[in-house]
C-alpha cells in the first residue's frame, strides 16, 4: 500500500497542462505513492493519452475514474477517495505542479514525524501569458500572515479564519485521508465546488493542522478555473455561505460568529466583530510584524523550473 496518493481532479482539462502535472508527479523520489485521476464528466478526459504517457515513462501505479455526469468538485473528490487506501492524500488540478522531485518525500516525512489531521506548504503563484510568457507573482500567498501558524497559536488561527478571512490556499494541502474523507462527506450535498471547505471546517473545529515551511507547489493563478471567471467566484461564495450554515448547525461556531461570517453588510460585520473581539482595534496600534513566506528564490529559477515541467 502506498503511503500517499496524488488525486488529480479534472474537468474538461487542457491536455498540455494535464501532461505537465503528471510529469511533475511521476518524477517524485524516495516515497511510495500512487495516482488516482478522477474526471467530472468531461467531453474529453484524455485518459487514453494520459495512460500512454504513464506507460511511456514506466509508471504503472495509477487508476482512472470517469464519472459520466458533471456533479461538481466535492463529489468528484469523493469518487477519487473511494479508490484511495493510503494514509495521506494530496489533491491537485491540471496546471498545478509539485515543486521538485523531492518535495513529496520531504513533505510526507514531515507529516510522519508530526502527527496532525492536515498540513500545508508554500506555493509559487504563476500564470502563462501568450505575449509575456511565464509570470511569477512575487509576494502572492495564502494565508497572508503565517505568524500564528509558525507559533502554533490555534486560537489566533481560528480568529484569522473567522474574522479576517485569511485562508490557506487549498492547493497547498496534504491531508490525512480518513479525517479528510470524514469532513468531505459532511459537506457533500450542501457544497458543490469548494472541496477545501472541509479543511476550513477542521480549522474552525480546532483540529490540528501544521505548516510545512517549504515550497510545495506551483499554483496556476488568474488563468486557472477557480481564479479566472466571475461565475466561479460567485459559486464559491455561495458554497462558503452554505458551509457556514453546516458549521453552525454542528455547534462548531457560535451565533455571533455565524452572523459575522454570513453578513455582507460592513456595519453589521463591524458590530459583531466588536462584540466578539472588543480589543480588535488595539491591534492597529501595536507594532506587530506580519510574517510572510520567505521566498528567497529568484524569478529566473522559478521560470527555469516551470519551463522544464511545461516542456
């Protein structure tokens, strides 16, 4: 049994991106892993090309799941997990790539030494422009403030999620399969697209999630499905509202926290923020340093690495 499974979630994928994502995965060293590809009812899922590519590269530990109808990312993820038996699971989409050939083994080694329900690492945000080529977004990352994660201040982490909406990038997670599957089934039926809300719920419910202070992935920003259209943004906001309902009904969120999260009125949000955190304005007068990702690598190195993956 492999220690970790990489689940590639696809829907009408671009073959070049799909192939590049596969390339970034099969080169991983010093870790037992397999690949599950789950497609959400695409007109063309490219499974034939993917299988040919994997065979050409002598990789045999893979499975393909072709869902006949489009049901949304949550159900597509559940379809993938039904074919997973490993201890850890990593979700990825075509266009996102594992950073280098050792990063998966290093991340899994970190997880083995530091038990938790989930983990997240750093990401390099990028996009590809026809005229400008590869663009690296310097200083772009989520969460914005890593200080609570570095200090393992879980009270402040929860506060950052609920009050400041300082979320973790979903693509940067590595999860314990059993716990992730449990929370994914909790949101199934209410949430359609935002599978990462299962991790958000874990954080609000005070589950232990740890920060892996290394670059884990290249994340396609701006041109990827979830960041490129207003329709997707609207759908994700709707899923967040439905997720808040679930968390509140499960008693993992107080009534005042629920109103704060659900309200779009800035004055209502301010009122309930003051009720929940009366001293919040004092933070503005404190000289506190927001700790961000320490990305010392230069853009040229990132671009060279991406070119190798994309070619």
